[in-house]
C-alpha cells in the first residue's frame, strides 16, 4: 500500500479581523467568494481590503468575518 500525499494547497477556515486579514484570504460576501488582493490601512485599527475584482471593503477594528485561507507547502 502506498502512502497518501497531498499535491495541492491546504485550506483552512479561519475567523479574520482587521488585524489578522492577509492577502489571499477568501471572504464570502452576499454569496460571492472574494479574494483579498491588497490591504490598505487608512487609519488606526481599520483596514481597506482590495479584492481581485477591484471592489473595496473597509473594515473596522472590531469587524469579524469567516474566511478561507490557503496554506501552501514549501
């Protein structure tokens, strides 16, 4: 019997905030999956998320979202 090996990235469900959000996180908004392309910090504690679609979302320091994060092996 051969050992199973993963050939793709690992996916994890995480709760994100303005502090923990990362590029590449996928957030579901109104039924659409939106991948974070860039982050801008306009003022203390808040962040503006730039999605791959070009849309923007500003989140407050206390905002919480469920997201999917991809972990790539090295």
